[in-house]
């Protein structure tokens, strides 16, 4: 009802001063009828001299992130407007060892600096999922490669010279072919999580890092798997998946590596590279 909406708004303003009125994030607004892009429990650090953590239920709709005391979204505790914000994973201090932390820094308006929201996820995978989703909503830098389509990445990377596959795919495949032929469990055993994250961040920042020769080949394989997993559409689009299967049945083994759907040469050449890497072990 309008009355309960007013009470919820007043309660939110009094509890969380300066964090933005519930407005469109209120459960009573039409926006609340939208399907959330993501929702789940996170711990939020209170803004005080003592590090206190509060368990809150966060709901992402559009570019608005709201948090609540329960998963019924009955009362909006606060609203975070994500437009022009920054999302960064935090390296835990000795006091926060074993915690999965990230922060959202709102866009500053005028001379007013906005304090970041420090949040804690329940696991590394949960943290990665939140950071990835929030960054997509905010808008990734042009140079980012994870979570972008093959054609968008390849179009951007043409400034570095002609390429038939994304630079990350090429570098990973070449390293695996050179160093992974005798490695047991390639693409099955996990790599070093910290190293994978560092390489991912470097590629997303527009760098084109080379892998040192002593890099664990499983780390490079894990990076490639992560890249493929985060593609908005698989290398073989869902709409062409059955056609691809039918195509492979008509070709002999030597020809299968060039089999691909029409009209997407990016996927074709990516498949050729991946076929070499996936069959090296």
C-alpha cells in the first residue's frame, strides 16, 4: 500500500543516511516486478570505527542494487546506484584472512566523495560471480575480453594487428601446445587461482601478457576454460549447435577441425585453435 511504502522509505532514510532513497528499488514500485539480474546474501561492513558485518539480502535490478534484512524484500535497507560506479576485488588484510571481499565505489558528484561499500561473499566463486555481474551492468572497459562476445573482442583487437582469433585464445593455445603435450590431466586439473585471476585482470585491463616459460600449464588451461565459460554465447551458437553436430557426422576426421557454421569466421578459427589445444594431451 502507499502507506507501507512511505513507512519503508522513511525507515530506510533514517537508518542509512545519505545512501540514496529507495525510490525505484522499493518493493512497492513497478520496478520490483522486474526479474532480478542477480540476488543473494552478502555481508556488508558497517561504516563505523569498529568493523562490524551485517548479513543482508542483495537484489540487482537494472543498474540499481538494493539490500534488505530478508529475502522477502519487505523493507529496503539501502540503495546503491551503480551507474559510473567501480567494482574491485579486495586483497584481505591479515585481520581479514580467509574472507572474500570486494567493494563498490559510487560515482562522486561534485566535490562530494562517496565512501565505498565493502561487501563479503561466502566463497571465491560467489565473489567472482557478483563482481562479474556488477561490472557487466556498470559497463566494462572497451579493452575487457572476459564476458564479451568473440566478434566484439576481435574487432577491438584489430588495432594490434590482424588476428583470426582473440589474442587470449591464441596465447593460451600456443603455450599449451608447447608446454602441455606431456602433461597429465590437462584441462582437468585446476591451475593456481591467484595466477588465473591476475592473468584475467591483465587481459581485461587491455594488456597482452605473455606467459613465462615456468608458468603452470594447468593455470593457462584454467584461464582458457574461464574465458570460454564466460562467453555470452558459446563458440558454436545455440542456434547453430545442431547444424554443427550434423556437419561433423558428414566429414572425416581430418576435416572436422574446419567444420563450422556459416557466417562466423571468428568462431571457425577459434575452433581450429581450440581443437589443436584440446587434442594435445
